[in-house]
């Protein structure tokens, strides 16, 4: 097949890890006879530096016209001024909105050879294999109004958490579809004991569930979910939640695998799919060549599967990652700082060599 992929390396370790994913895609193209072209654009802080905005109309148009988007990470201390008019994250949110990518799918499956890298005891990780579905284009990150101001010399600010029933309906439906192909049980995470928005969320889950009589479901408050994720993570199979809760819960879930550097994601919806690791730009290690590229490479595998329907190729990439980890190859984050770790390029090279 032929596919045009827009790459958005972004900031910090983004350009370092995306390199490995492109190498993997090239190796897949060669081995399986596909033609992938890559077109690079700026997003985030690097775009602010060059164009004054974190996402230009041209970049968004290129992404909309492409077959899939591969994204590194955005942000960093250089663009962190709270009073700045333009922030890197604005471009990321604009991209997700512009591509109508409302569903972020994050599989979490600790590798059997990496259990020692997890902060949890190995017996707690037995059987952990979950998919978290996070709503990505609504909720408090997008709600208007958001404001800051001053009254009688006292500073205030507020954001708005807002969901339409149809936004909840479509994400819950997608999560039930995924649950249907797995253990047929969906956990919906909210804060319905406090938030009106969560009560709408619950009512909508209950309505949608009627169309999935072959599946069961339960509601879990987000605070309890955070606790269960580390006390009995294997209990989760498919979970669905709103934008902010999903942001937090998936970072927590990611370290079950040993490092957040391992986790891929797919952001899907009505337009072009976006594939990005769940981690940020990691400014603390940027430029050192030690970042773990696995999350980025597994995101490319998700692209092969979800945007191009190339299941064999996706599984081959995942097997190459498993084989590399199985052979004891570790980046620093998976090695708890011990000697003998490999760098970003070497890790990518090891994975490509096993394809
Ligand atoms: P982060 O995910 O960048 O880093 C958290 C910790 O995990 C750091 O210690 C980092 O070194 C480590 N880490 C992350 N990815 C790694 C990898 N691949 N290999 C090895 N170690 C890795 O989160 P943060 O430090 O809170 O945020 C840094 C910047 O990234 C901020 O500007 C934030 O806004 C931005 N951010 C961007 C995204 C995104 O682009 N999707 C997501 C989260 C945070």
C-alpha cells in the first residue's frame, strides 16, 4: 500500500524518539513491499519559535490531508511562562480538535521480561492487560469560559468542565466496542458524587449500555480507580473516562509497565488518526540520547493496525519490541539507572534488526 504520513517531532525528546519510529516504518515498508512517504512539520514550542504560533494553518491542513500523523511530544521550560499568549500544548489540543480525534486509546500490557522494572511487586502485575479509552476533545481542557482576574485585590481563576451527551455517547460506544472484542466488561471512571458533568456521564453510559446487552459495566469513582490501579491492576480490562481523569489515570497506569516511555497511544475519531507516545517532551533528559523510543515505536505499530489495517506488520513490530526486551536490551529508564543501558538510537536499531 501507499501512505503519506505527516511527522510532527515536536520538542525535547520528541525528535529523538520519532527517528526510531520512522526507521521502523521504513523497515516495515521494505520488508512487506509498502510505500510510506514522510512529510515533517513543526508543532509546539519549535513552531512558536519559528512562526509565533504552536500550530500553523498549513501544518493542520497537511495533517488533515495525510493518511496518518506520527507525533513526538511538545512543551518544555522555554515556553512555560504562565503569562505567555501562546503555549505548546495549545497546538496539541488544536491538532486533536482539528482532526476530530476524540478518542485516545492507550493499551497497557506489562512485558513479562520487564516486571523487575515496575515499581509494583511482580505478583501484582500478573494478568495485567488493559485498554484505557480517554475522551480527548472535550471536558475541562476545552471548556469555555476559562478566565483569570482580580477582585478587591484578590486573584481568581476558573476553568469550565463541560460535556455534551453526544460527546459522552460516542466515546462510551467506542469503549463498549473494544470491550466487546475482549472480556465484555467496561469500567467507566467519573466523579459523580461531586460533579454534575459526571452525573451526565453516568446517565449516558447507562443509556449506551442498553445497546450492548452482551457486555457488563460498572461505574468507579476516579479516586477509587486510582487506588485500584495499583492495588489490583489486573481487575481492569477496558476503562473509559473523560479528558482530565484519563490524562492522570493513564500516566499512573503507564508505570505499571516499568516506564511511561513504553506506552503508545492512538487518537482516533472522524478524521486522520494521530499516533503518539503518552509521555511528554522530558526536558530533563532531552538532547542526551538516552530516551526510551519504545512508546513511540509501538505508536507506529498502532498506526499500522488502526489507520492502515496492516495487522501482520503491526504484530511484527510488537514482536520485535518484545524480542529486544527479552534479549535484555534496556534504556536507562528500564534499568533503574544501572550500567549497561543502551541509548535511544541503539534501542531503535536493536528493534529494527529484529524485524
Ligand atoms: P514527561 O512525560 O515529559 O516526563 C516525566 C518523566 O518521565 C521525566 O522524568 C522524563 O525524563 C521521564 N520520561 C518521559 N518519557 C521518557 C522516555 N521516553 N524515556 C525515558 N524517560 C522518559 O512529563 P513532564 O516532565 O511532566 O512534562 C514535560 C513537558 O512535556 C511539559 O512541557 C509538558 O507540558 C509536556 N507534555 C507533553 C505531552 C505531549 O506532548 N503529549 C504530554 C505530557 C507532557
